[in-house]
C-alpha cells in the first residue's frame, strides 16, 4: 500500500586552479536514515528544524551506509581541514522553487592551503570542523579521488529535488 522511493542529493564538484576549471564531476549520494527521518519529521510531523547546513570533506576512502551518523562517518572517514576559514563551509541555499533545494546560486568554495586528495563529501548541521555532533543529512563517496594542490579550490554545488510521481 505504501511505496518506497530512493531519495538523495546530487553533488556537482569543480576543481579550480587560478579560477579556471581543471576537472568537474557530478555524483549522487545516499541520505542516511537519520537524515531521512529528520526530513520527514521536520516537514511532516511538526519536528524541530535546523536552519543552517554545512559541507565537509574527507580524504579517506569510505562508502557511506544508511546507518551512518556524524560520529560513525568521521570515525570511518576523518575530516579534511586543509582549507582556509577554520570551519566547515556554509551551504547557502537558494529559495526553494519547483521542489529544488540547492546552493547553485552560491556554491560552497574550499580554498586549499595544503595539497589534499578528497574522497568523500558530506552535509551536516554543525559548522565545527572535526565535530562528531550535528545531523548528518548527506554523504557521498567520490568515484575517484580528486587531488587539489595548495592554492587550488573545490567548488561544491549540492541539491535535492522532489517531484510528483
């Protein structure tokens, strides 16, 4: 009687050197159970809402699973902090339109201070680097590692779109 559907964010990653594109990749993620439960509770069941979201990175190869939380994710894939700013990068969302939640208008940009090889990207409600608290709403393993040298940047656009069947 009730049908199940897969839901997930789509990430578009762009490596930049001196403002010029050196590579691009688009990938889909999983939303862990804690994220799915949050989305349903906050939108349909009167639950509390987070108003800010942050994007984090890892240099560890790890395939996220539905049981992941921030604590388990960072235990398995320690966070990369080799970029300027000292905090996770804010996901500044555009106005929701046509069922789309995205930061396409204001991509998150990581400016690397140390050579790094990114293997995983995640979205959480906690801005503090290395923090295992906060809600993990998305995590994605990159199909191939992305190497960025000191002085290069990673631009991340993440989005989730819901449509009627």
